C-alpha cells in the first residue's frame, strides 16, 4: 500500500490573559475564522485562521504579544479603515496596502566622484553576488548604482523573481552571464558591452555566469522590493517582444555591430542603446568613446546624470573644483546646471552614461 501524503501546518503562538475577549476581535474585526477552542469548560486555547495565517492564542503563553501585518488591496474597507489596532491580548495589528504604489523620492542633487582605488567595500548580497556602491548618498534615495561581480563562475543559485522599480539597467562590463526573461524566449547571454533593460516587474532568473563576471546595475528608486515568483516557470511558452510592462519594453542591446555617431559633447562619439525609445523617455543609456575635436565645457538640465568609466582614462573638470583624473572602475554624478568638462581622454577611453529622463538639454560653453 502507498502511504498517504503528509499534511503540514504552521502556526504562530500568541499569549492572552483572557481568551473570551480575543474571540470577537479576531473573528469580527479581523475577519478570521475560529477553527478550534478548548477545553470546553474553561477555554484556554483557540486557533484562528485567515488571510493566509494561522494563529494559536494561548492563555499565559510565555511569548510577547508581537505584531501582525495584514495586507489588502482595499485597506480603507478593512477594520473600518483603521490602519493600526491593538487586540485585547496586546498584539499590535497593522493594516497596509497589498501592492503599495511605487514612491519616487525627490532627487537630492550633488556632485559625486567614486574611485575604485578608494577601496569601497564589496558587500555580499542576493544569490551570493558581490556589490560595490557607486553613489553612496544615492541622491536622496532616488537611484542606486551598483558594481556587481560574481567571482566564481558556474550555475547561479537564483530563483524566478521580479523587481518593483521605475527603471532598471544591467550593463555587462566583463565576462558573460546567462539570463532568461518572461515572454522573451530562450536564455540570452549578456557579454561585455551588452545590456538589458528590465522593465518593472518582468519575471527573470540568472542561470549561469563566467568567472569574474561584472555588471553595472542601475535601479530607480534606490530602495525597491524584490519578490520571488514561485509559480512561474521560465522560459515561458510565448514570445512577445512587443509586450510592455508599465509602458516599458524589454531591451537586449548588443555591442557587436553597433553604429557610432557624434556625441552631444564635442570630442566624443557614442552608440545609443535604444533604451530612451523603449522606455518612452524614462531613461537614456549611451556608450561614449573619444572622437575628433576638443572637449568643451557644458552643463545639462536632466534630473540624474551618472557616468561609469569602463575603460581608459579621462579628466573630469568641474567649475570651482579640483580636476579628477579618472580611470577604469571610477564613477561620477553631475548635478543639473553644473559646468563640467571631460578633458584629455585616452585613446581607449569608454564611458557608460545613464540619464533620467532620457531626453534633456545640453548647454555648451
């Protein structure tokens, strides 16, 4: 005979002094179901379930009352619209949005220079990846720019997940990484010079990486939620390259065969990644190299202007500032209205420029 499958149940234990006071609160106010109560002559234990939670309330249990968070898409219709309650047994109950709107902090503008040789610490983050923060003040929480590396190649212990963001870029600067995305076909290999834009909430999973793969990841806002999708399997059966997520399309831009054109600043050329077009102007991403002519002083009026030095050297001059000789691995942020000049570029210089929004005005001179 085959054994019947085992059933497992988890519950949280909470204390009480008088169980009869808790029953109407958990059933009528919180809308939970009472599944069990005993002993009959003098009840000391009751079990309630609801909202994906099972709670065992025990008279004189040793735990502290704790806090329950109930998330709903209609918080104003739950518990008479109250957002904070205290149960008779002392448990604090917080009512909040199930899917709160993404809050975009106002940018706190500053001039930022981050050098690789300053030995900024590498932090071990999700899935064993190493993170180096390129904009420490995060401009008031409006952006996070990370230099990410995976030292040892092979399969990556990742799960299908998505990010609640306004904009997210993955740009490979060394090695390769295989990633699979929702509705975008089979796995894709990102190599040095290539980039993905991950539209808000697109499901994806990192599969495998080369030794010492390195990417630059830009996320807006700085603090955003990563959620695991336990139900979706990737790759998905449908290929939908034209699909939009909150107005943005997935982009896989490859360096090979790219067209180089004059950059907005004299003395440089660039290749566009099509990200401005596919995000409807939310952001713009360009790769910049040395061109013909002499660099000039210029300012811009975009909200966020981030640059990472991928190769070579260049001098960043800022009005009223000492010049910085920048090299591979360095990054900087230029606030709107500040006059700067990128002078004396080496022949092999290559810069990654990210701007939000993607369309803006540049004033030369």
